[in-house]
C-alpha cells in the first residue's frame, strides 16, 4: 500500500513539474478564468459565497480627549465627564481606547444606552478577570481576613 501512495505522489509531482516547465507552450490555449486570468466581475457562484459588506458597521473614529468623548455620546448623568473638562487641569487623553471601542460595540449590537453598555462591559471584564459581582475574587484558593 505504501508503494502505491509513494508512486502516485511521485507521478503527481513529476506531472506538475512538467506542466510548470512547459507552461509557455500550453497557456495560450488554456481557457481564460474570470477574475483570475482576466479582469471582470466575479462569477455569481463565487460572489454568493463571499461575506456581504453591506451589513458591516461604518467606521467611526474613536475620540482622543474628554470633550470628544462627551461629543461622541460617551457620557451620561451618572458618568459625567464635564468635571474633567471644566478646569483643564486633567492631562489625560480621554477615556481608555479599549473600553471606548467595547462600549460603542455593545451600544451598536444591543441597541442600548451608554450607561447600560458600560455596565455590561464592566460585568464582562469582571467575569474575564474572575471577579464576582460583589468585587471579591472567585478563586477558591483566595483567603480573606476580616
């Protein structure tokens, strides 16, 4: 059985090598393959299998300061950014980029407000870090002193 597999592999390799070395002779007679050898639209059977770009959300630039964060809707009555913008003494560049992206994604996907999306993101992050809802670690080996 091993000899048959070896012989077939060797024959396949030899035929592919021969076709590659003689490609200048037979390529003018080969039929044109749309989109691969000639320009043109994709064939319908290929285009149907590709993911559609019409359902992708449009790109929105992530703000880089607290005022831009507030303008982008990343503020509310319970998470007020105006204190960071009033006196101008806050040198930070705004909210954390990773958090902003995640909250905006949750707002778009679940169609919820900023406060709810921020709460969902914090709960997901706590769950990822193995922290319970009450703020204590869920590690069974954790020791607490009271």
